[in-house]
């Protein structure tokens, strides 16, 4: 999902709705919180992952195309299970998807939820590399948001400034580089070995390559 914008539905003007913060509303009648957004296309994933992670459900708006102000938009409205503090924190964290691109990527045997920061611009083993730079956002407690954080901004700069790196992997093929995962204070270049069918991480700290290991 990309080109995500918050949407104020007409029903939010009713007396039983009150804006809390960041386009999140308290619904007094249902005793819960709600948030509505538009996006270019709504796919089953990552929407279902977002719902599971933040313990939310969709209302009558779950990605269908509707007309708002004479313009066709795909919108989703989500709501919490209750009005307790934890659910308020979860939906506020979810609301930080605005102006972001949220996708799933394959990581080993799993798909993970990430925020896409755009493509790299660097040179690896003499070849220009343009692959997605993504920030890890899987957190089953729903206590993580999608804002750019330290040291992600530093790693994003590292891999978009044309720097050169040399990687020693047998039968290395730059076409097998999939994406750069920013996670746990490191940058992990994900490589799928076409010979062994293994997924390999080339792990960077801010000084360069730190370790190469299998996922």
C-alpha cells in the first residue's frame, strides 16, 4: 500500500465522534477508537497483517472504491476492540502509515511487514545496485510505529550515496540481491543463493560489512 492519506469521513462530524490525535477518533457510541485512510490499491496483504498486529478490525470500509468529494478513492476504516489505553496506543501507532509505503517481503520461510524507503543507489562488486531499502516493522504487540528512526536514516544514506562495497560469496550474482533490511540497528543485505537455495544476510554496521551468515 502506498500514497496513504488520512480520511475524515462525514460521520466523524456527528456528536458521538471526537478526534483524539493524528486523525484517530473516539466513537462514544461504540466505546472504541477508529481511523480511516485512503491508498492507491488495497490488497489482502499487508492489510491483514496490519489488522492482526494492531488488533484492529475493518468497519464497512475495507478497501472498496468510494466517492468522496467527487473523487474515487479506495478507503479503509479500522477500529479497536475497546477504548482501553493499549488499544489507543495501537491505533495511534497504526496511524503513522500515512505518507508511507507499507509492503510485505519474503524473509527466509516467512513474509514480514516492512516500510519501504525507496531503492538503493550503490555499487557492489563493480555493479550498480538498485533494490528496495526497507525497515522492519513486525511486532505482534502492536507497540511499534512506522516513523523513520535511528539508525535507519543513517543506513538509508549509506546505501543511496553511491558508495562501493565488495562482497565475497562463491558464485556471487548481483541479480540475486533482493532488498536491504534495516533491523536491530543493522543493515542486512538479503541474498538468495541460486545454487544452494539458501537465503544469506550480508550484515552491515555503519563502518561497513560486519558478518555474512545464513538466515
